[in-house]
C-alpha cells in the first residue's frame, strides 16, 4: 500500500479548516513516573495512510509531532511519551485518509478525575428543560442543563480526583477522592478469612436492617430487603468477580453505614 506524507510543520496553517471525527477515539492517561500514555482506536482500517501523535503546552496551538507509527492502519495502538517529564501537556492525533482528507482529534491532557457516566441522547442535550441533578450521598450539588453539566463534568475530570457515576441519565452521583490508606473495614459487612462476605449484626432480630450492594463503579448489584439473622454468609459467586465492592446498610430506612470490602482473586 502506497503511503504519502505531509510535512509536519505545515499543519498549523490549515488547522482552522479541519474538524476531528468523533468516532476516532483517543485516550490520554498517566503512565506513571511522569510518563503519558496515548492510546487510540482506528475505525477506518487501511483507509488511514498517515497518523502522527502531537504534543503542546497549549490546547490550541504550537503542537509538535513526537511520534509517527509505522502501521497507522492498526485498529488499536498506543504510545508512551517518556520525553515530556510532565503530565500536564496536551496531546492530539493528526491523521490522513486515503481520499486526501485529514483531521485533528480534540486536544486532551491527562485527567485526574474519572467519568463513568452514560451518554446522553442528542434530543436531551438540545432540550433546555432537561435538567441533570448532581449530588453526593447526602447533598444536592446542583441542577444543570446539558451545556452547564458538560462544563461542570470537565472541571471535575480535569482538575479534581473525584469520580462521576450515572444512576440515570438525569441523576449523577459524585464520589469524592479519598486515599485508601484512610479506609477502615466495616465491623458489620466484611470479607472473612475464607473469602466469604460476612454480615454481622448482633441485634438483627430486633431491628429492621436492609443492605444494598454496588460494584466498583457504584452500579447497583443486588439488595437484601430484610436481615433477620445476626450472622449471615454470602457466597463469593454472588459478586461474580474479585475486587472492591461497596455497600449501604440501612437501619429502619436510615443509612447506618456506607463502606466497602474486597473479595480476593483466589476463587
């Protein structure tokens, strides 16, 4: 397959007339030790004949090409930038299609926060009466139309270490960053020495307890509507895989405890 190349320093002169295509996906992430990982998914296959990774201190200009892969047609690929020595720079991908059209992807930098929210439909994005509620466990942070929410979301993802989750497309939960060093195991719901999840509620026969379990992304898994026994074991297979799981313990429909537990990989 014949390839052609455009001089990399001529890009800026024509950048204003080009737009990135949404289905070329790029992810920029922290690779540790002041290194940055740039990964991409190419939906065009052999139609891509040139691909350059570019870096800049500015999100809009002064980009420099730092890597040109030998096989731009690969469906997935990546590059680790070890030369910047700083994780706050911006990255984008320039690519050329076989028909001569060329594009820049949207500039991105390493995100400190995390976004696990669901995509919102185009109809709802355009509806100014459609409001998105953002809240933590106990307090509503605000209600936003889509454009306002997008600005809020970007500020959380780019400038904090907090995480956003979709409960519905109009209901967003924010979890504030907390170092796991400060985590204290629950005295009520924990993983025992055999790796089973143990529920220990000495007064279960006297009070009305219920439990909700969530996966590592705070997506609901299942609930126990009434706990009548002081000691109860849950099989590891109820949780499908190893890792961290979250729970909410309610006493008489009021939250008694929110915490998490870890299921090891040896099952």
